[in-house]
C-alpha cells in the first residue's frame, strides 16, 4: 500500500470513528470467532434517529467522492431507506473556487492554444463552482456567448484513490457484516464507479447533449443548449450560454408572461417522450436543472447524468406503468417476475396483499398524480429484499420530480391521463409482429438469407428422411397417426391465417415456414405409416 493510500485510508477511518460508523465494520474475523455485542450495537446504530444526519455530515467532510456517493445513495431509497435517502438529498456539492490562473492553464492545455486566441473574451469571475468543476462565461471569436465548464486539476486522481478505498471497505463490510450484506455494497460501489467516471468525463456530457438535442429537434417548446465541439474535451465543456427564468420564479409569477398550463404539459410530455419513446432520459430533472425561456420554451440543463433503456426494457416498462395505473396487482407481479426483478420463489400471497393495501391507500380516492405512491412501492420492494435495477429507480425518481414540477405549474394536470396512452402505444408495439419485423436492417438481411436457403434446406431434409438419417423428437407420440395429422392440420391452418410480415411469392415468410414444416411432417407420416 503506497503512502497516499495509507494517509487517505487513515483519514477515512478517523471520520468513520468520529461519526460512529466504525461499528459497521466491527464484525471482523475475530468477532466472528469470538462473538461479542457487535450485533446489538450495530442494531442500535441503524435505529438511531441521528444516523442520517451524521452520515451526511461525514460524507460532506470526506469531500468530493463521498459527496457524490451520498448523492447516488439519495436516489436509492430502495437500498438505504427513505430516512437516509431524504437526508442525503441535502448534500451540498460545493468547494472553494480555483483561481483564474489555474482555469487559464487548464483551458490552454486542453484546447491547445492561448486563451486570448481561443476566446474573444473570458470572464475571470466564475459563475458557479462545485467539487469537480466550475463554470465561467466567455465569448467566442465568432461572437457566440458561451458557458465554459472546467474540471479542477487532479480531481480524477483523487476520485480514483477514494474509489479504491471505498471498494476495499465495501468488500470488507460485505464479508463480515450480515446486515450490510443484504444490500450488496460491492455491487453498489461498482455502479458508483461507473457513474462518477461518466460524470468526470465531459465528453460523455457533450455526447448526451448532442443526442437529446437531436431527439427534440422538431419540438419548438423544448430547448437543449448547443455545444461547440472545437472547444470541448474530457475536461472542458463549452456550451451555449442560457438566460432564462427559474422555475420557482415562474411558480410565483402572476403575470401573463408564462402560460403555466402549457408549460406543465410540455414539461410532462417531454419527459414521457424521454422515458417511453427515446429510452434516453434526464437522470436528475429537479427544478434547478430546468429553465423557462421566452415563448414558454422549456430548457433542460446539466445533462451529465442520463438514464438509458434498451428497446425491450422500454416496452416492458410501459407494460409495468399500464398495470400500475390500472392497479392490476396480479399482472404487475407477473410482469416484474418476467423482467427478472422479482424472484419466482417470492411469497406472492403476502406481496399481493401488501400491494393491494398500498393501492388501496393511494387510490382510495380519485387521483390524477402519483404523489408518493412510487416511493411507497420502492419501499415495499425494499422490505421484500428486492434490489431494483438502477435505471428503474432513476426513472421513478425523475418521474416524481417532473410530476411535482408539472403539478406546481398546473394543479389540475392529470399525470395518469398523459402516461396511459403513450405507455399503451409502446406496450402494444411489443406484440405487433410488424414492428418487430421492420425494426432492424439485420432482420431484413436474416429473412433474405432464410428465403434463399429454403429450397436447399427442403431438398436436404427430404433426402435425409429418405435415407433414414433424420430423427425427430416430439412431446406428443409421433407413432400415433392422429398426432401427426393434428400437428400438420394445425400448422396448415395457422399458416393460412397469417397476413403480416415480409413476403415471398406474395406469401408471408412465416406462412411459408409453417407450410414447409407441415410438408416435412407429412413426409415423415407417409414414410412411417403408408410406405412401411
């Protein structure tokens, strides 16, 4: 262990001891051999009302990496519980600003030029500062007013060192502490490692901004700040300077400047598009990351943390939302099992009862918003030891934030009414064969290969049957004439009613495959029962 690691590990140990968290690591191999009162002390610690506050203060004291870890945990009430998650949401990510001379040196090194040549003007005063970077206003030689985000020197090395130590502590706690083992600390640390390294690579945020800007290019009511690739690196991000009105000021406004009902609809619809259409969504859409521009345009800021759903997960999630809105508990449990979120050996009887109680509490009266029900569902999952995929928790948290924004703008907005049609449309596509067949070029190529190979495949199959080289094994008794007749009849009837998908000789490919299988089975039957 090198000197820097030893010193930092010592600082972390002192902080753990100062705030009383050394007991979390107290179940060492020694205490396993000679049990003491560690279990009772640990239980008392976890029930302590002051624990969330002490945890927040400790993370704050330990600096950047631990603040970011706390912010991640604040989004995982299913892992750390509501009390701790709510308290960690108060973590302040701010550090003293670095000097202009340091900023100048970083910009010139990263952009490979003198700052005077790169920018017509560059403010020496920072607009904002945080633990990882700070922002300065500038003006390009071409006249555009920009905001330049600069990563502080040496922050990557500090984060890498802290993560190595955090992983060591997490593995130790997971090994010797039965209570903490339930929440899979090593897995959480791996997730955190990926998350923070994305955040400190400004190229990642640059690509996020490019992608989401493209997603909303045809929507005049949504704006994403433009980026300037020539002035962007992994440690410098140059984007359009945005002047707008903060949401809190819009809430309080009584003038006709803002159409609050329109804004509420645009905010909600734009986020539902991100979730269910694009599968690429803002991971932290709190009011501070949204500005309102002229003409009721919504502008999303701080796009470093984004969530992503692949096509299958997006459709599965749409079904979850439909079942959720319809309060279909049995369907919801089955869907979560299908998605491998719930284990098949879970106590579904008790879970069904608890979910019915939850829905009865929140849907006992006519509601038009989630208003805490998502958080309650996450807490229920925690009680059953279910660790949800991070994307699901991020989605639930983001949707709750957007719902609050929309509701503050328009108290009468019906969130469920907005979600249901879009979720239904996406879920319907899951069972629409035409959507699947048209989905990818690779499918078209595959079908083309299948069509070309069919004559040769049929010829070879018939040859193998004639030479008794081909054997089939079915669950039904193939020695029974009736079984073969039934199978052939079902294939012919099923193939005849199919009308969708790519066609060959004016016949759907799926029908053609069905007919070929029917022919093969017929040949087997003829050989076995007629020509024997």
